[in-house]
C-alpha cells in the first residue's frame, strides 16, 4: 500500500521433534512415559538412558514435556525403535 513493497517475514513453525525413522517433525509422546510415536510413519520409539552411539549414560525425565531426545555428549538420538 502507499506504493511501498510489502515485506513478508517467514516465521518458522516448530511442529515438534523429528522422527529418527522418516525425518518428519511429527514425533509425539504416547500415554506411556518415555514412549513416542511418529504420527506420519507410525513407528514407535522408547527413550533410553544409554546413548546407542557413544554409550554415555544420562538421566531421563520421562514425564517432562521438554524431554531431551538427543545425547548431551555426541548429539545422537536417545530414541530406540520398539
């Protein structure tokens, strides 16, 4: 309007954690603590306390909605397929 070009800002929307299987951002917690399901590919995962990549142990806060799904040491996923 008024002869000025409109500048559109692209806002990134966080849809949730990415699925380790398909890579889509549709990983959701289930009714069981520490369990997740991808609503895109329907694979199920369990949050583990030992990293499958480097073997580092970490404490799990299973009931937290902000659960850390990546290893603090190597950055790999702490989710294992069920």
